[in-house]
C-alpha cells in the first residue's frame, strides 16, 4: 500500500478481511421534541453492505434519523432494526456501530495509535491484538508511520482519517457518517470522500452517510434518500434522482434546474411552445413552474425564444451561460466550453422537450 504524502494523493487499499454486513431498517420512526416533530413516520431500509446517503436541507431531520439509529436520540415511536433485531431500546454501546462525525473528537493527550486502540481497550481486547488491528486500520486509511503522532501534529484530513480508522477498528456491523467532510477544504474533501467509498466497498460494511452536499451524496452512494420536513421525499440511485425526480422539491434540490413558467394540461407541460411530459404524480391543470435542467436547453440557429446573454461561467470542460429572455425570465444553458458567448449577445434558445417536474405557480 502507498501511504498518502498529502491528503489529496491517490490511495491503494490493502487487503482486509470483510465484515459480515448487516441489514438496517427504520420502520415508521417518529421523533418529537416537545411540540416539534423532527421525524414524521420515517421508514428506510439499507441492504447488507449498501451505502445510502441521507440528503436534505438543514432542519429536514437527516441528522436526527442518524442519531436515532445510533442510539444517541430516543424515538417517540417506531422500530429500529439492525440485523433483524429491534435495537430501539438498546444503548449506543450495545448496537455495534462505528461512528464518524464532523468534529474529529480525538483525544489530544493520546497518540494516533492510542486513539485508534481506544475502543478495543474498552472491549478488553488483548494488547498484541489491539496493536495489530490498529496497524491494519491505519494502513487502511493511509496513515502508516504516523502512529506515534498527536492530533495537533496532523492536518485536518489526517485527523478525520484517524477518526475513520477508530470507527472501523472494532469491525462494526454498521458505519454511520454524519457530515464527516464538511470541515475540510474542497480538494481534501474530494480525496477523503473517494477514500471512504473505496474502504466501504472493500469492507462491505453497511453505511449511512448524512450530508447536505448533493455532489458528495451523488458521487459516493449506492442510493440517496432525499429528506424534507422529517420524511423521505424520494429514494433511488443518483441517476434516478437526477433524471426522474418524483417531486418538485427533489427536482429543485438535486442538481441545478431552471424554473420556467409553463401551463399544465393532463400530463403535458407546455412552455414557450415546447411540450414536456410531466414527471411524478398527477397535478391540477393550470399555471406551473417547470424544472428544466441547463443541459436540456440549447442555443438555436433559427426559431427558438429570443434573449440576451447576461453572464457566462467557465467550468473546465463546459460553460454555463445565463440568458435573460424577452419576458425577463432567466435561463441557464450548459454547453461546450469552446462555444463562446459574449455578454450582451443576442441569442435564441430551444428546449429538448424531455420529461420535467413541475410545481404550482
């Protein structure tokens, strides 16, 4: 295995005995804080070895759901099953979980090795076995040679990898990750995100990952559950959520969408002379906002809707340009970086006409 010289370097994962993955199920879980209902009959299933991300805005209940699964929050009603056993009444230390949080929470007076061994010491694992398992866990996260350092001698990314090794060393049935990357800078965050996914795949450990960052969720998870107001709006693969959002909330929250004024008749949404099929459930006819992805808008050589370029951003292999239509509506177009668009240029836009989500205006 090659150790990391920097937090953003590529990693090779060494061989490791896989854990026995356990299924996880939350069944009609309700959590009340006085008169505030944080979880509204939440149901969620994770298959053995599956990586599921809980995604949603602040206050949607995603962290409450993870803390309920961890036993850090009691639930008002419902069931929490791990490996088919209802653990809702069990304390955290009886649930056999590994947890990594945004705060690294390393013991400052302990070395890296001692931090990683701590959970094994609490389980009275013999010293030689503790040392070997800590060595394996640190190798897994690319921290060989740093066993005798203290937390203040490590970068933020390295500290978070120590926290990950500490969570994995006990070989838990389930791994819980609560915004573990949000305190890191962008480059380190991407590198550690990819490392977590490789380790999870290598160990086949059932994992629940909480984040408000849709790019993180879509990049690493087998399935993503989008939460809103204590409920799951939709759960599916990243591709399903992006291409076939079940609700206007999901369409608006996952990815970037233009909000286009339109009319709805039956299952047909019409905007600027283009018909779109309606995604999701039936809605009453009338005026709506259609959620159209920037990549589904084109520059037209003739016909189309006239407008004027008001901004354009270079994004590497592509460019995103904002056009103000004659009626004042702003529309983002995603196109090849080689296609130049000067500010103030008169253009015409056309729509591909694929399926869209819509919400009442």
